[in-house]
C-alpha cells in the first residue's frame, strides 16, 4: 500500500480494463481481400457471419468473430509489407483433425510450413500461411 502525504494509506485504484473477460473479435487487415476471402471461406470453410461492406467481412468462430478488413475502415494504417506476417492465429481441433486439416490443405494446394508434428509441450501442430502471409496454426492438445 502506498502512503499519502498525510500519512493515510489507500488501496490502488481498480483499472476499468480489469472488466475485460475475452477477446470478442479479431480483425485481420488484408492486402488482397478477394484472395483472403476465398481462402477463409473455401479453404478453411469458415461460416460467413455478415458482410458490412466489401471492405469488412465477418466470420463466426464459436463465440468469437474473425474479421477481414481493408485498412481505412477503422484506422488509416498502411497495409503490412509483402513478406511480413501481421499476426499468427491458432485454431484448436482434436488430435485426429490436425491430420485431416493437413490433408485438406494439401488437397486445396496450400503449402505446409510444417506437417502435423507432436511437440514436446503437449500439442500436435500444423503450420501454414494465408494468402497475405499470416502464420496460421491448427493444433490439438495431446
């Protein structure tokens, strides 16, 4: 506890951010909306939740929302440079589904960065990239 100048002690103020309980939605700023939309809808088979505009597409993932957006919708940031991932997403599945996802990615012509691999920290992982170069992982706890 900190003492005030008068010698009184007071508890630290509670941050209003301590009310945060979850990430509700994640926005990926995209360079090529058409390619990214095809990938997330056709390859990853995500369910289209809604399209607010051609520059803002939402997908439902359980209780969360994944958004594809062109920069400028919410911020004036420049697109991520070619060859640079802007994020990594990890999608959780069951252990047998990791291999099934790898097979489907290969069938769809998506290059794997690493095949399904049992990691010493207790995950079975599979890594690949989306059309904008973001790092994607499908994993299961084993």
